[in-house]
């Protein structure tokens, strides 16, 4: 596209505008890909220093949703959030925001237009649990055990999917003494459950 723009100085302005928009979109995607790969490499090398702080789940979830308002609005989806506003867990706010953002984005992409995304959370003496559920097409049973693998792309993955987002989320969550599981039913949706274990 850049070559076309350079080689055709008299190109129609509307076509040029479409090319520039597409180039910008591709650059954003490549930028995200490179940054995600660097983050995974740092996590693998154990060179990331995680802060250990109390995180309010309600604040974290709402902070993430504010940054995802545009894709949610485009798909006409509704966020349903339920849980105690006092629920807490200990971890690194910046990194856990990254992880849960990737999970919610995955639910947005695979949810039906006009569908709900239900986020619930609770805290008990053993762990803090966050559940994120969509109403999308669901994941075949044979694919569920692979979805957290790097570069794995399911049959229903978007064309520009590389298979990094969920792998990165899992690595980050596990670094903060957490675990993530996934269940799904074809035609009814997918649920991700995160548990941050208490330290004693």
C-alpha cells in the first residue's frame, strides 16, 4: 500500500485515505504483537519485578471496561457486573489489568452482537474469584485444552488472531499466585474463571 501511494502521486484522495487508514491499523496491530512478544519473553526470563499490592476488583474491572468502550459499543454488547465492591486480591495492578483486559477482549470478539458479557467476582478466606462469561459460539471440547498455548488459533478465531493474548494472560495471572480455567458450551458461550489464592 505504501508503494502504491509513492508510485501514484495522482491517486484519488478517497483511495489514498483508505490506504492510510489500513496502514495505520496494521501498524497498531504489529505494535501490539511486538510488545506482547517482548512481555512474554520477559516473563519467561523472570526479569519482571511484580509489585505486591492490594487490588480492588470492582475498581480494576471498571477501569478495564472504560478502555474497551468502543469495541463494546460497536458490537452493541452489554456488560453485566456483579460482586462485592470490597473484594480484594494481592498482585501487580498494571500486569493484572493487562491479563484481564486480554480475557475480556477475547470474550468481546467471540460474543454475539447484542450479547451480554457477565463478570462476577467474590472473595473468601482461600481465594478471590473472578468469572468472565460471554454468550458467543463457544469452543469445541477438543480445543479447550489448547487455548492457553502460544500461537494456538481455534477454528473460530478472527483472521488477524495470532494466539498470544490468552497465553500472555495465563502467564501473568500465574506470576501473581493465580490460576485460570476455561469451560465452554457450543452455542451457549464460554466462561473464564480466575482464582487468586491467598498467601499464608
